């Protein structure tokens, strides 16, 4: 069984910073891509940033230059450093990972989400 646990969300003023973390645990053999998605009220879930096992990154245009995704493969953890936050960044942020376990080949897993609220 695999679990993804996010942390680091909260309330911040516009222009501020937050750092999200997501740790994967369980019977993990390897992790392929990891990423962060977000869902604002009344909107669809969207990709924020993703990172491959080799470190290649991809960002949504709306966060490019402000957010940085990174990962620690030894800790099975992915991070999202969010700077210059804007009220439109307010959303529930979800961690996603493609994980190979001893029981199931590569499968997508989701965390339960962490709320980020940016006040104006």
C-alpha cells in the first residue's frame, strides 16, 4: 500500500512564499514522475508542475518563474517552492506520483491535498 502525504499549506499574504512537501511511503520499488496539481473552487484540477526521476521539470505557464519543483529521491519526497504568491494561486494542492511497488506495476497515486490560501 502506498501513501502520499502533503504538508506545508496555509494562509499567506500576496507576495509571500510557501513550501509544500509530499512524502511517499509504502512498498515502493521506484518512483517515476512526481508532480503537483491544484484545484480552485469551481474549477477543474490542473497541473502546476511535474518532475521526472531524472530531474526534468515542466511548469504551467501561470506559475513559471515563481514556483520551483524539486525532489529528493532518497526520501521519496517532492517539494514545491512557491514565491510571489497571488490570490489566484488559492487552491487545494495535490501531490501525484507514478509509483512502482512490489505488488503493482507503475500506477498513479494521489495525496489528499493541502489548502493554500493567498490573501490580497
